[in-house]
């Protein structure tokens, strides 16, 4: 009963809350076994993604950058200042051995299911199994979670690292002798830092504050040390790379801020609301809000979180739910107020943690001792069915667009190969990263985020090996490529008029026919 004393408040209230906790455990399902529930949620998550989302899903632009660092298919794409290499390390066991995107999707989807299970499993001593299962199901059912389950993108893995780190923190704070909890907390923070260093800083800050202010917490200094050490270890590679390639940490941070549109004060809540309508990236986000139902759950989230905190205070689980809420809000704040654009994946770590108070609210409302239980259960059931329907149509629409783009990119790559653009080769201009990877070429730019070469160097390269400069309708090729032969390319989605300016070294089977 030590845990109840920890979360329940003043000592004179402990006996009453102990009795209440025992009653709730028997009546609300808190005594249910977590293993089968969490395993079922994680397995369903993986299977649904593999059956409904993953088939035909080609690599996106960011994915191509991460995968190309270890893939034998093409030279590594330019790795910009904000990026961290954690997700590249995660995909390396498959990406380094095969160029099959399907194999990578299966591997990442299975890992995503295991990650969801493990991240929730560490909470089994802090919250009842039904709450954890509902939280996992809610998080997994979001279209953004389902879409990114098998993608080589870091945000979902930051969410898992944050969820595991907070769960282990609560266990370590309650039981100073739980060395596995301390190790898990440090590993979770370090893992998040390896994926996205900035997110790990915002994860560690509320944990440090919680270690200082939570009552009856022993070895506060050790908890703080573990959190700080986790950030340092996870960020070490990123910091070393900053000094090797950017001239120092401050220089890399400045460059990262420039690439992200200069971090500062922005009100981006409305951008995230619009992005929930099925936009993987909303930059700039000055677009109409066309799908209001897609954000209904987002507007309900603060109310459900507040209801979950209130239910947790009454139900003897105040500390874990409050800490999860505070950390979740802290992780969301930078993306809502310091970044001038939106991508739904940015908030995945926050959603993972805020799913816990939401689940607490729903389980409490539908519990056998709840007033108006039958009415609440019907309302929750209707809301869940509507929510799942909307999320399915959203993820199906987003995945469908990616599939169509993947087919278009494959046709573009095939046309370039037919025109003589074969390895070793270089592709520059519009859509260079994705097209180059599919063609087996290097992607190089002389301006923008890349800037890894110069016009003179590209012109010289074109004398020795095939170089293609891709330009959309209305665009102008660089001066060095204006005299090169021009060939039309297949359209990419709604973007039409794509053409390739090919250097003299590119000689293909169709050259004579044009």
C-alpha cells in the first residue's frame, strides 16, 4: 500500500482512500491482467496498419533522407542541421541489407507495435490495466499515429521514449530500490534525445521539476542526475557532429532555427487544427479549414484531460496522471507556440502522454459505480465509433495520396533511366531527393537547405557523368543547364509540367527519337 500513500495526499486521508482504492480495483477492472490487454492493443495496432495503411506506401521526402544514410540504393542525401540520426540507426538493420520498402514497412510496423506495448507496460504498477489499454487504443487510433507506424520518422519513437521515461520515473520516485526503473528512465530520455534532441530537453525539464516538488520522493538528486545524463548521452552524437561539421553547437542551433523558419513566438494552434484534416505538413499553413470534424477530438482533448485529472485525484492515481499531463503539455508547447508551421506528427509525444488522463476519464465515466453509467457508456460508444470512422477516412486519404505519388515517382525515375541517367549520376532541382534515391543517383543542390555544391561543380560533373536538373512548369533552369537537352517527365500528383535538363553525359535509348 506504499503506492497509495504516495499518490493519495495527507496521511490522515490514507485509510479511507486505501479502502476506496480496493473497492475501485474490484469494481472498475483495476485488477485486470495488463499483459493480455496491452498485447491485444499492440497487436491490433500493428495488424491494422499492415493491412490498411502500409501496402504500396513508398518512402516520403524525409524518410528518403534518413534511409539513404545507410541504404545501398543511392548515395546519402544531404543531412540538414535540425535532423538527428536516431531513426537512421533504427532502420539500419533492414535498410542496409535490402532496398525493399515492403520489408522496411513490416519491420517498422512490428517494432511500432512492440514499442507501444513496452511503453505502456512500464506503467502497469502506476495505473490500472483498463486505463492503459484504453490509452493505448486511443493513441493508436489517431490517423497520424496509424500513418506513421511504419515510417522512418522519429516522432512516434520520441512518443514511446517519453511515455516509457515518465512511467519509469514514477516507479523510481516511488521505490528508490527499483534500479530497473532508474535505468528505464535514463534509457527513455536518451532514446528520445537520439531521435530528436530538442524534444528530449522538453521531456527532461518537467521530470526535473517533478523530482523537486513531488512529496515523499526519495533520492531526488539521483532522479535529476539520471534525467540530465539521459539527455547528455542521447544528444552526444548530435553535439559532436555540430562541432565537426558546423563549427560548434551554437552555429548548428542557429542553422537549425533558420531551416525551421526561425524559431520564435508564434501562435500555431490553429495551424495544427487545420493540419489534422489530413495534411502531413502544413507549411505555410495559410489554407482554409476544410474538414472541421477532423479536429473535434482536438477541441475535446482539454476537457477530457481535465476530467481525467479530476477522476484520478478522486481515484487514488493523482500523481501518475498529473505528471503525465504536465509532461504532455510541456512537450506540446514548443510546437504550438514557437514553430511557425504545423505537422501533426510533431505532437505525437504529447498525445501519447495525454491519452492517459483521457483514458482515466472515460474508464471512470463508464465504471460500474459511476452515476449515469449506462448513458455515459452509450455516449462514449457513439463518440468512439464516430471518431474511428473519421480517423479511418483521414488515414486512408493520406496514405492514398502517398501511394499515388510513389507510383508517379517510380515512373519519373524510369523515364530518367531510359534517358541515360544511371549511376553514377547526380540529380538536382525540384523533387531531387526522392527522384534521385529511386534512380540510384546522388541528390545535390547549390542553394536552400542543402547548398552542398556549386553551379560550377555541377556543370563540371555533367561533363563526366549524367546530371539531371528537374524543373516544374513556370520554373527556370540554372544558367549552366539552359543549353542541355530537355525532356518532359510524368506528372507528380497535381504538379504538372515537370521536365528534366540532361547533361551531355546522359545518353539513353530514347535520345534519338526526340
